[in-house]
């Protein structure tokens, strides 16, 4: 019973890989640009949060 389930999963994975195609250069560069922008955006958000907390702690003073 368990073997039949695994065989089914492998055949499904093979079918997906067989139907996949290599992306064109245009698609590849689009994915790279979107990923780069997302990483920059997350970095700026993290920098903003860290700066905000630094300013809050400086204004609050340390006891």
C-alpha cells in the first residue's frame, strides 16, 4: 500500500519535470530583477525599523 503511494508521487513528479521548460533570457532577467527589488525592499524595511528603534532608545535615555 505504501509503495503504491510513493510510486504515484514519483510518477507525478516525473510528469511535472517532463512538462517543464527552460525559461527564456527575458523571463530569467525578469525573475532576477524582481528578486533583487524584493531583497532591497526588505533590507530598507529592516534598516528603517532598526533606525527607528535606535532613535526611540536614544530619546528615551538609559537609566
